[in-house]
């Protein structure tokens, strides 16, 4: 085992540990890595996986470049140990084997790249550049997190609210900057399942009271404050303005059967309080139920479409996406106070031939390019699933619009990217639980990308039919 003196590393940004049983290969890498990318310095060398682990007990590095075929402990076994002991360290696999099983296993243990021997200098340069980019983003996130740790609780709420506003507006650039911060700061945004309740003052009601248009914002603010005050007593509820000063309320929880019921009761309470305070009428829209905060725009858009029916069907009512007008309120078997809240059905948009958007025929041309993009995104998710992956991040990574990425992935992989990412996370969680009985559930949750252990437990149980604790082998 060879160690580089610390003074030599001070002027380099990132450190590398080379692991290979061939001395000539280690020497080649030791010379080539800093020559190809001066941001990297070789911190040490090891002849097998066991030597590498012993080195890492004494000194940490940013990147491990390891061969697969080695005595004592091979590269894949080392990857498994690194994932369990040193999850922050990035790994690049070097091998003369191109078989799929090696590639699959390397990706399973979150290797950044799989480079074939004999090594190509251009491929190595690209790999070092990509790893440096990811390390730079991680360090920037950590620095921002340290700077934000002193924020007050109100400051954290402000960041969470700004992120939710960006999500419902589809502002991917803002989502891309705020989502990693909220994740690192463990701001509780969402757990279980959730939906958007959209509240808006009826324009006709404002006109009937001869309220000047310049004063409408005051009453929008009053509505928002009434909703916020009523939500204070509820657990994990966020209120915010959308871009038209409507009030959007995000309700979420693990008691998913009662979410819509809670939203209806909240609408009734806001409507009654607003009428008492101002005499104005409120129209509500109830969005689709979602399983991840990254799907928030879907629930918001469906709530917006639902509330828009008030223009044709009359205001001062709650409209729901995908619900029949009959039976709302009686569905829960509970008696509601006050007048019954009328609800109108919102049907799914279809093409003129009666098909939904998912049933439309594929466009011809560029199919190979689309499939290649979808596969690259799929592999990226399988490697980086533990990081906060938004459409904005994918857009920056693959140089395509968020909408194009979403459409292409769903079309060629057969499921939305959020659901695919959840499946990958759950499969890796199951593997960690089965292979590491000493690991706490909260550690497993954080290892696969969940800052909220309660949300992780809910998703895991929905996926496997068991809680993480029940899933562990006896």
C-alpha cells in the first residue's frame, strides 16, 4: 500500500485512491490521473480491496478507481463495502470484462462509471470531468447547508414554501436550486400521499360588492391568512400563493383514505370563515392524489382545471378532479355541518378520436435517439437514486427540456421517471435491509434518498406490503 504525502495534496481539489493488483497499472494511473485532470491528486494505492479499506480507515478520499479481478477482495466486493461504510466516496470500475453481469453489479453498487481496459485517455478524461462535476455540486450543497443551518424555523418554512411554489409553477430552474437545499436541510415537505386544494375568490363576488380591482389583492391576502390559520392546527400542511394570487394548500399524510375528506372539511371551514369576515364567495378545486412531492404540479394542474369549471357551472362550490357530483360528503358516511358542498366531475382530456394522451400513437422519426436518451436517464437514476433528482437536474445533465425528458422517459421506459426512481430506491432499500441487519431504518432511508423516515416507511410498505422492520430477515 502506497500513501502520498499530505502536502502534495493541498493544491489539488479532489483525491483518488487507486486499487489494482498490477503494479504497472497502478503506476500508469498514478501518472495519468493528474495529467488528464489537474483537479485530482492520487492520495494512495492499494493492491486489493482489503488494503483499500485499511487505507480508508486512516484517510478519506473523494474517488476510488478499482479493478474488478483482484485477490483477497475483488472490486465488486469492495464496492459493496464502500457503499455500506463510506457512501460519500465515488467509485469508478476498471475492468477487461464487458459482460453485462459485471456492468449490472457495478451499477447496483452505485459505481459512477465502468471503464474497459486497455484504458482510453479520452474516456478517462471525460469520466474524471463528470466525477469532478458531481463532487463540486455536492460540496456546494454542503456549503450552502452549513450556511443555512443558522436559519430560524421561519426561514426554513420560507425555503420550503418557495420550493413548493416553484413546483406547482413548473419553474424547473428554481426547483433545481431549492430542491437539493430542502433535501439537505431535511425540511418536512411531504409524507405518505398528498394533494392540492386550490382556493380562489369568485370574481363576480368581488364585483357585486363594488370592490375596486386595485384592492382585490388585499382580499386574496385575507383568504390566504384564513387558510393558513385554519391549517396551523393540522400536521404537515403548507399554504402558499400561486402566480395568480390564488391560495394553494398542500395536504399530505400516511392516512391517505381521509385526505380528500380532510380537504373537503378544510374548504368548508375556509368558505364559511371568509364569508363571515368579508361576505365574499370562494370556489375550490381539489387536485389528484399524488405519491411524491415532485408530482406536485400534476395535482395543482388538476385542481386548477377543476376550479375552472366554476366559470361555467357557478362559483361558491368545491370542484374535484375525477369525482362524481353524486355522493360527495356521503361517501365517508359522515354528516357534514352547513350546506352540502356541490362537486362536479372533471373528465380526463382526450383526443378527438377518444384516446387519452398516453394512448396516442408514437410519432415516427428520431425513435433511436429518444430511446437512447431514455436509457441514459434510466442508468443515471439507477446510479444516483440517493441524490435529489428533479426534472431540472435531468434537463441540465442531458441538455433537453424538462417536458421532453418527462415525455421520452415515460414513452420508452413505460412509467413516469418519479415512479421509476421510487422503484429503484425501494429495491435498494430492501437490499440494504436484508444485507445489513444492524443498520437502523432511519439510516437506510437516508442512504437511499429519503430525508423523512416516516414517508420512507409509508412508501416501503406500499411497495412491499410490509414495513421495513417487518421486511428484515429473522
